[in-house]
């Protein structure tokens, strides 16, 4: 979605933020990492601040899957739309999740991810460490999720992360129509 915060200093530009939970009318939830001028100001908003919302855009949804098995792979704030996706998947879908962050403290929505994946009988692998110590290679992915080649793969994170995981998925023989990705550029 494109979110425009209708308050002084913020109304004049819209910013893209993904939902981090399935909408529960009248509410829609998005989770933001305070990284720049705009996102840093959002934490100070008062309840009831008006928003203008455009969207949704893209096809990073449960409807995009081709199979009843998925692997959700995310890094950094790119984990947040995967949380919503995991919540939205039909009950019969076999889900595995891989989430990567440099430190445990940088892993957004950690308890919620664990709860959702446990409730649906899935597994959530937390990959904590530097890029060099926690590779996202084809070998690493297939060791963590042994049947990954049979799954739809949803990938979300920074540009380099998303590109390398897409490449690893292709190296595993996963067809392009079962590789779904979104990139967060900073």
C-alpha cells in the first residue's frame, strides 16, 4: 500500500509499507522500521491521526501460490509481510519459514512469527548472524527445508538478499512461477 500520513510535515508524500497482519476491519496494520526521516516520525503519531491509503499493489499474496506447500524467506523488515502471508495461508498449506537478521533484537515480530507457525504446525528457522556466517545458498536452503524444491517460495527483504535467494531457488530447480518476491530498497 501507499500510505500518506495526514499531519503536518508528513501529508505531502506517500510511502510504501506492506501490511504486517491480515486486515481486521476497521483496522489495517503495518510495521515500520525507523530508518529515515519519514519512518522515524511515525512512532510519534497520536491515535486517530488520519491516513490516505492507496492500494493494495503487487501480487505477493497467498493467491499467488501454485502448491499447498510454501517456504517463506525474509530478512530484516522484509519479514513483516511474510508474517501477514503466513497468517493468511489456508489451513491445509504446509508452511516453513526462514527469517534472517544480524541479531535477535533486529528480528521483527519474532514472538508472533513463532506463534503463527506453531499454530499452523509449521517450522520457523531463525538465522541470526552476518551474511557470511549465515549463507542463503541453495545448499543452505535445501538443508533447512529438505523439500524446498516442491514448494512455492516467497522471498522478501533488501535488494541483495532477495536477489541471492531468488538465484538459490532457481539453482534448486524451482520454476519461476513458484518463486514470488518483493524487495525493500533503502
